[in-house]
């Protein structure tokens, strides 16, 4: 643990703003993060957007050197004006995550979700994206979804975590696939998912009987 990692990010930022010479590297722990650039220096001030600066600082993006302008460009009319043309859409993720963007666009999620529907700004935390509750911010209507929470799988997930049970993401986004329709279209892929936990004959019956919902 380094000295810096014990200091809250906001204080740390204030320190660097006041200090005559700002070190290029600020974060402790996993990797070193460069915070010595205009966007961070200004946005980390408590009267601007300190939460945004801190959640970015804690993200994997920050550790890998992906900075505000990579997604946002710059203030179109200079830093004195808060004016932007628009907030970033998936086109800004495209250069670095082309497969995820294409898969999302090819599914029913194309045009109806944003990347930030599941990947909260600015931590882009996978822990949040993998929580079934994030899906339920939109999916509430169908009996299939409503029953999940009270199904044994849902109860085991709540009690023991993702390792021992299936979530929406396990069945609809296996292997990081962002086309959520794929395992519905191709039943053999869904069977492969079930097979990670159950016997083929057990889930075969559950899936092909056409009453999967009744099994929750
Ligand atoms: C000198 C201070 C300053 C600097 C430097 C600065 N900003 Fe800002 N920025 C602001 C202020 C002030 C706002 C308006 C905040 C508000 O509305 O509460 C803002 C707003 C924004 C917004 C929100 C726009 C919207 O429509 O909601 C984004 C995105 C943003 N800045 C990104 C950046 C990026 C990227 C950089 C670096 C290229 C940067 N800023 C540099 C002060 C700054
Ligand atoms: C990996 C891409 C990415 C990076 C890096 C990034 N942002 Fe963002 N930012 C986004 C996205 C996406 C949104 C939300 C767009 C939406 O949901 O419509 C957003 C929204 C915002 C907003 C407006 C929303 C709000 O809650 O006020 C501000 C201000 C902002 N970012 C500033 C920054 C600053 C400052 C940095 C660097 C410290 C930064 N961003 C780094 C992608 C990024
Ligand atoms: C300039 C390139 C770049 C841009 C632009 C970018 N990313 Fe990333 N992103 C990365 C890198 C590099 C990683 C780390 C990959 C690794 O090392 O595994 C990453 C990781 C991620 C992760 C995984 C985070 C984690 O904690 O595991 C998510 C989610 C993500 N990006 C979403 C987005 C979204 C959404 C956008 C657009 C708003 C975006 N990224 C824009 C380069 C970028
Ligand atoms: C154990 C695997 C599994 C889990 C967990 C799961 N699903 Fe499904 N889902 C399926 C299967 C299989 C279908 C295909 C239709 C059927 O057989 O009922 C489906 C169909 C769907 C559909 C399209 C049809 C409909 O009923 O609306 C949506 C949307 C959906 N699931 C969302 C979700 C969400 C959101 C969650 C989490 C709350 C979830 N699913 C949890 C396996 C699962
Ligand atoms: C419906 C929710 C959802 C949407 C929308 C979504 N993602 Fe994801 N994303 C996830 C989940 C869940 C994971 C974790 C892995 C998994 O279960 O597939 C993930 C993982 C990732 C990762 C990390 C993959 C890796 O290999 O480490 C990246 C990068 C990413 N998403 C980018 C994006 C981009 C870019 C967009 C917008 C085009 C996007 N995601 C839209 C749910 C979503
Ligand atoms: C921002 C809202 C939103 C979020 C968040 C969201 N979805 Fe969706 N999802 C939709 C909409 C809208 C549709 C299209 C419904 C339709 O066309 O019937 C859809 C469709 C689907 C389908 C049906 C695909 C098909 O081809 O039939 C599945 C499966 C699905 N979502 C799974 C998920 C999972 C898993 C998550 C969480 C990781 C999630 N969704 C998060 C809005 C959302
Ligand atoms: C990551 C592991 C995992 C995956 C993947 C998984 N399940 Fe399950 N399943 C569970 C757990 C945990 C339970 C609850 C344990 C019990 O019933 O004893 C369960 C229970 C069931 C039950 C019995 C429910 C009851 O009330 O007795 C059925 C049917 C079932 N799963 C079908 C499926 C189908 C079909 C798939 C694929 C679409 C699937 N499961 C994928 C972990 C999983």
C-alpha cells in the first residue's frame, strides 16, 4: 500500500492542484494513473464534478490510460463554456470495443439501450453489469423475469453469489456475448449454458417441454 492510496481522491486532487509541481502519477494499488491533465484537474474540484473524477480514477480505464477526451473529445467552445455537441454514444466505444458494439447493435438491444444502461459511468464496473438487478431496471413485465427473483436460482444467487447459480447474464450473455438474442435463437447454445450446471437430459426436458417458465 502506497502513501497516496490511503488519501481520498478528492483530497489528493486538491493537493495536486495546490502543489507547485504535480507528479505525473497519482494512484496507488494496481497501476499508476496519470491525473496530470486539464479535464481531471478541473473536474475533480468539489464545485465541478468530483464524483465523476473519482469514479473515473477508480476505473480500469484510468489504469489503462483511457482518459476523458478518448470518449468525450473536448469542450467545443473552450473550457470556459460547459457546451458540448453531445454526450458519448456507442460510436465512441467503437474504436476500442468493436465486437461489443456490433453485437449489441445486432440484437434487440440495438437502439433501445445505451452502453451505460448496464455499464455505469464512470467506473464501468463489471460487478454492476453482472448483477441481474441491472437488467430489471428495464425488464420487469414478463412472467419469466418476475419469477426469476423468487425462483430457486434467484434465491441461491442472493444467498451464495454468482458462482453457484445462474443469472440473466449467465443464460443471455455467456462468454461476454453482447447479442442477447443469440442463446434464444440457437437452443443448442442455451443447452450448453445449462449443461455447465445440470445434466443434459434434465435441462433437455425443461427446455423442450415448452414450459420452462413453469419450472422456475
Ligand atoms: C476549467 C475547468 C474545466 C476543464 C479544464 C474541463 N471542464 Fe468539462 N466542464 C466544466 C464545467 C464548469 C462544466 C459544467 C458543469 C455543470 O454543468 O455542472 C463542464 C461540463 C462538462 C461535461 C458535461 C457536458 C454536458 O452536456 O453535460 C463534460 C462531458 C465535460 N465537461 C468533459 C470535459 C473534458 C473531456 C475535458 C478535457 C478535455 C474537460 N471537461 C475540461 C469545466 C471544465
Ligand atoms: C470510457 C469512456 C469515458 C471516459 C474515459 C469518461 N467518460 Fe464521461 N461519460 C461517458 C459516457 C458514456 C457518459 C454518459 C452518456 C450517457 O449516458 O448518455 C458520460 C457522461 C459524462 C458527464 C455527464 C453526465 C453526468 O453525470 O454529469 C460528464 C460531466 C463527464 N462524463 C465527464 C467526464 C470526465 C471529466 C472524465 C474524465 C475524468 C470522463 N467523463 C471520462 C464516457 C466516458
Ligand atoms: C481508447 C480506448 C477505449 C475507449 C474509447 C473505451 N474503452 Fe473501454 N476499455 C479499454 C481498455 C484498454 C480496457 C481494459 C481492457 C483490459 O485490459 O482487459 C477497457 C475496459 C472496459 C470495460 C471492462 C471494465 C472492467 O472493470 O473490467 C468496460 C465495461 C468498458 N471498457 C466499456 C467501455 C465503454 C462502454 C466505452 C464507450 C463509452 C469504452 N469502454 C470506451 C479501452 C477503451
Ligand atoms: C436459467 C437460464 C435463464 C435465466 C437465469 C434467465 N433467462 Fe431469460 N430466457 C431463458 C430462456 C431459455 C428463454 C427462452 C424462452 C423460454 O423458454 O421461456 C428466455 C427468454 C427471455 C426473454 C424473451 C422472452 C420473454 O419471456 O420475455 C427475455 C427478455 C429474457 N429471457 C430476459 C431475462 C432476464 C432479464 C433475466 C433475469 C431477471 C432472465 N431472462 C433470466 C433463460 C433464462
Ligand atoms: C444489457 C447490458 C449490457 C449492455 C447494454 C452492454 N453491456 Fe458490456 N457487458 C455486460 C455484461 C453483463 C458484461 C460482463 C460479461 C458478460 O457477462 O457477458 C459486459 C462486459 C463488457 C466488456 C468487458 C469484456 C471483457 O472482455 O473484459 C466490455 C469492454 C463491454 N462490456 C463493452 C460494452 C459496450 C461498448 C457496450 C455498448 C455498445 C456494452 N458493453 C453494452 C452487459 C452489457
Ligand atoms: C435500458 C433498458 C434495458 C436494459 C437495462 C436491459 N434490457 Fe434487455 N431489452 C430491452 C428492450 C427494450 C428489449 C426489446 C424488447 C422487445 O423487442 O420485445 C430487450 C430485449 C432483451 C432480450 C430478448 C432478445 C431477443 O432476441 O428476443 C433479452 C434476452 C434481454 N433483453 C436480456 C437482457 C439482459 C440479460 C439484461 C441485463 C444484463 C438486459 N436485457 C438489460 C431493454 C433493456
Ligand atoms: C450456474 C449454474 C446454473 C445454470 C447455468 C443453470 N442452472 Fe438451473 N439451477 C441452478 C440452481 C442453483 C438451481 C437450484 C438448485 C435446486 O433446485 O436444488 C437450479 C434449478 C433448476 C431447476 C429446478 C427448479 C425447481 O424448482 O426444482 C430447473 C428446471 C433448472 N434449474 C433448469 C435450468 C435450465 C433449463 C437452464 C439453462 C437454460 C439452467 N437451469 C441453467 C443453477 C443453474
